[in-house]
C-alpha cells in the first residue's frame, strides 16, 4: 500500500497523482485497471504516456455477469420445476469446464441438450477466456474479433451489450496479451485492506482507519525500545 485518501473515483485518483508529482508520473509506463469510466478519464488526462491494460479477470467477470443475466431472464420467464432447475444452474454455468466435477459436467451436458440459448451463453463466456489465453498477439486479436462477431449476432441481449463494451475497449484488453499484467496483486492487497477496515467500525473519522491500513499493509518497520533485561 502506497497511498490512501477519502472518496473514490476520478477525483480521488487525481489527488493521488497530484501528490505523486510530475516527475514520478512521467515514469509510469503501464496502468492496469478495470473499465470504469471515471478512472479511465483521469488516467488519460494525467498519464498520457502510460499504456492502459484492462484487467482480463474483470473482462471475464463481465462475461460471467452477462451469462448470469441470461439465466435469470429465463428463470423469470419459466414456471415451476423448469424455473427451479435453471435457477440451480448458476454455479455450474459460472465454472469453467475443467473445474467441474462429474455431476457438474453431467448437468452442463443436459443444458447443452435442452437449453440451446443458455448453453450458447456459456460457450460465449468460455470462448472469451480462451481468446485471452493466447500468447501470440495476432492470434489473440483474431480470436477476439471472432468473438465480437459471434456475440453481436448471438441474439442474447446481455452479450450483444457486452460486445459493444469490449469493442470500445479492445486495444486495452489486447494489451494484456503482451505482458500478461493483471490486477491480481492489487486485488489481494485490497482483500487484506477490507479485513483491516472491519476493525474500524466505531471510529469517528477516516484518519484512524488510514493509519491502521498503513500500519498493517504499508511495509512500515517498527523498532520499539525493548526493556533492559534484569
């Protein structure tokens, strides 16, 4: 952890970049981030030289959200036992094929046989991850372009919408292929920060919380005086 402040979004990021100073900002070569518009505008404005890399796991999560939206729409349309069965498929559909156990694969095979639109949504989610697995930029670009064409004509509204989003951020998504940079380390730190923040309930302001965050996650070395042995 290197900085903390009150608030969120572009204004909070701008305060950090202002405190960082022009010389340090000019040394930043890459920024990994999600596709939040506020952060993106701040990076474009204050770090014009930096390459923007959209976190692949955020992109895949958007595909998972689109798949779940298709599933929930079907639950609303169906009745009785059919609705119950589709409702219970959430975790099977969000998992990758390689991580499914035998019962999970059997349920997915049943989806393939009986629910073509939901299975198509599953394949779209999986094929996007496959496109991002390629290590050759040309192959990844071609695979992503094919995915965009498929999603756009899929007749699944959440994936048609997602295709528009990905098309508008395509270069930043493909930038991941070159260096494989992600937000994984940052997300791990964020989880630790959230655990510390739970202890801050009852504090009257943010200063005590920020001090605790730096103490626990700021790599601060403390050397308290030790009592002299008697």
